[in-house]
């Protein structure tokens, strides 16, 4: 395949499938596992802890690979991912699960970032469209298959197998990486040429010398404090005006300001560290909109993957497996959409802005319609069509950004650009989930206040299975309010989709950007 042995290529697909599938698998099982651990009110932290750690460590992994070698670093990330998957499987409380999920996200970020980099380093520029299609299809297959896996395992309360299965599959991937993945790729050598002569201590010292550790942790702190404020604000524990929430938002803003200043300072050569966001990025008129687009498309994709299955279970009384099957209305069109940019940009040479506008319009229409779904217990068939439209649009825009980002930068900085692209997408997912969860909790609490006592609301939001102990009228009222809250979430998601128009405008030129005959970025 494209002059590369099929076994290592297949293994790269496994390495990127595992951390991606983990999001949708857990989202389908989230209701079951949170009820089993008596922590439905903290359930979204199971997702956001993973996404936040994932986001914060992407660039660190990319820089580690640049100094120590992609193969060795990928092995390390897989070991961490597997070790803390075992920890998740053994968790006895929701708090333990959240902590282990955060560490699992650290390993997952390495597997994702390094594998994504490898996809574009094993092939020449002219094959980027093909490599992007393989990468995007792998991500899309994970999106389709994982809800079924999660739903099937959760049906009989066997949700712990979700994490246990990572061990044998991860072990196979690890063995193939050790035995079959080359230390260097033919089309690019990401390791300094004298690397073979350097000791491990020398490589680690080189990494610590110029790795942007300060920048990485400033960005991680920004994300953690922002997500924590959005997740906890307006809950029974903290009001929006509480000192903790206000302080978290202020600290997040200060850390973001410090991150921007540090990148500027390091970019001037004032320190030995190579900035995570080089000055060349700030002058790149394709890369910057591409990163913004990755952020904006990451939010709707992640929100849909988590909230749609949850709605099917909580409102429509679907089993976890039934919710996974219904989610396919969004999941199947997504990989179809992923292939569209490869055809339109690669074969027809259609300008990127036209493709982006098509995907954006489909997302806007799809999520706008999803915000009008009736609140009945019976699943309304029309929402499957709405999900299909939104999924197709998300696949088109997401698939295009997957190869627009690496196309827009030189090979020597490609590892940073790919890491930044993945980071932007996962950051969008983290922020998006935090926003819509805050919307849902605040809406439900404010509207249930006239029907139930505060203690009863707390009980319902901690353990939704306790709903059967309430009168039928109360159950119907609760589901109606929750359904309206889910519709409100879709309106918030619509905002992320509509904001993607900004990216299209930013990329608009009279001489439009398109894919050249040799797979390079051109204007014509």
C-alpha cells in the first residue's frame, strides 16, 4: 500500500483506532457505568478527564518523538494506555475511574499524535490525499463500531470489559510496533541524523533542553481550569458566582495569557526551548484557519458521540446496545463524508473553501433540526434523518482538515502541526462537552425546582434509575424537561457548527486554495 508494508500500516490503524474508539465506547456505556458507581452527576468527568489529559500532552509526545524517536515513544504511549486501562477496569468508585481515565488519556494522546504523524511521514506529498483517506476512515470506523461495542458490553452490566479489551488488542499492536515498525521512514527522518550515535541519556537531555515543557503545562492548566469551571458552574456544589468558579476562570485566562507570551518569548530565541507554536505558524494563512477549523469541528463531533446515545437511553428508554444502534444514523454517514473531500479535492480539484462550505451547511442544518426533536418516550424516526445530515457534514469538514493541516507546513515542522491539529480537535471536544453539560445541568435544575425538592433533584441526577420510585406524572415531567435540555444542547452545538463559516471566509481567495497534481497545496 503506497509502497509501504501492509502489516505496519494495519498496525498504525489499530494504534489510532484504540484511543479514538475509547471516546464513543465509553459514551455509550456512560449511563450504565455511572449508575453502577453511583455517580451520574459526575459522569461527564469520565469523558472530560480523558479529553483534557489527551489535549494537554499531544505536543509533549510529538516533541519526545522528535528527539528520542517515533518508534520508542509510541511503545511508551501504548504501555501507559494499557496500564491505566487496567486501572479503569478495576475502579470501584466514580472518582477512581475519573483519575485513571485522565492517565489513560495521557497514553492515548501519544498513540494518536505519533500514529497521525507516522501516517504522513511514510508517504510522499503526492499521496497525502490517500493517507488522509486511510486515516480518516480509521477514525470514522472507530466512530461507527465503538458505540455497538460499548452498548453490547453494557447491556448485561459488563462495562468493565470495555477497558479490559484494550489489553489484548493493545498487546498485539505493541508487539507489531516492536517487530515491524521501522526506526526511520523513507520520506522523512524525524530524528537528528546523529541520533544513532547518541546515548539514551543524551537524547533525553536534548529533549529536556529544547522541549517546550513550560508551554505545554501552561496550555494544560488553561484547559483544565476552563473545563472544570464550565463543568461545575451552576451545579449544586458551585454556583456561577461562587469564588471557586470565578477563580478557575480567572486562573485559566491568566494561564492562557502566559502561554501566548511564552510562545512569543521563546519564538524570539530568548530561551533554548523550541516553542510548541512556532512563529512560522502565526504567519501561515492556511494553517491558522485549519487549526481553528479543527477546534470547531471537534466540538460537534464529540458532543454528538456522547449526547445522542445518552439521550436515547435516558429519554427513549433504549438499552445501551439499542442506543448504539440508533447512533449509527450519525456514525455511518460520517465515514461517507470523510471520503468526499478526497474525491472532490483530489480528483475534481474543487477548491477547499467550496468543500468546507458544503460540510458546514450540512452541519448547521442537521443540528438545527436536531434541536427540534419531540420529547416523547417513543423514538421519533425523523431524528435519524437529522443525525444523518449532521454526520455527513461533520465527516466532510473533519476529513478535509485532516490533510489540510499537514499540507500547509514544511516537513521539518510537520510533527508540530499535526500535533497542534489533533490538540485543537480534542480541545474543541473538551470545551464543547463542558459547555453543553453545563447547559443541560442548569436547565434541568432550574426547571425541576418547581416540581421536586432539592434533595430529590440531587438524587435523580446522581442515580437516574431512582426515577422509577417517583409517580408516573413526575417521571413524564422529568423526561420532558431533560428532552428540552438535550434540544438546548443541540442549539449550543449549532453555534460551533455555524462558527465554521469563519474558517471558510478566512481561507477564501480569488485564486482559491486547492490540491495540486502532485498532491501539494496550490492556488489557482
